[in-house]
C-alpha cells in the first residue's frame, strides 16, 4: 500500500513539474486514461499526443491527494484505488487499476472525475446538456 501511494504521489508530482517522460513512465503500454470530458478516453499513445503541448508549456497539472483508498487482489500483483484530489478544478476524484511489473507499480487504467456537490447538480446539468446531448 505504501509503495502504491508513493508511486501515485510521484506520478502527480511529475505532472506538476511537467516531466513528460517521467509522467508517462507510470503507465503500462496498454493503459487507458479517462478524463473529465465525456470525449476523453484515450490509450497511452493518444493521451501522450493530447498532453504533449500541455507539458511543453512547462507546467501541466498539479494534483495532491486529500484522501486515498487502495485495495489488492488475492495475488497482491494487482490493485485498484480511489482518491480525492486537490486540483485547479477544486476537488476531483482519481481512480484506477495498478499492476505490479517487476518491482514497479504501473497504472493500467486511470479515471479522473470532477465532483459535483449534490445540491448543485440541478444547476450543472443544464450547463453541460447542450454539449453532451450530441454525444448521446
């Protein structure tokens, strides 16, 4: 659990430093990234292409874990997590699957979600409806 938590913290710090190579080294070759926008579901190569100009600015995103939960399968070589993150978008939720490859833990799937307080859902839905209606 400590190793995965340390890996996730380092993963987030590499984005804050805009260290493109370090950040993407935390993903498996067949990893999937799902972002906050309904259109953001990319394999590693697609995500790298999308993120390259952002990292090239010298600063990508700066996420810090507020709360994290990690769970293991019976083999101890696969785990999944969910966490609350302090971000420029306020509180977001990160979740994903990590696998142990050799001595390293790597992200096989990562999902980033924005949180919406229940009391604000009725106000948020009309804002996103014009964009998302076309996707349904």
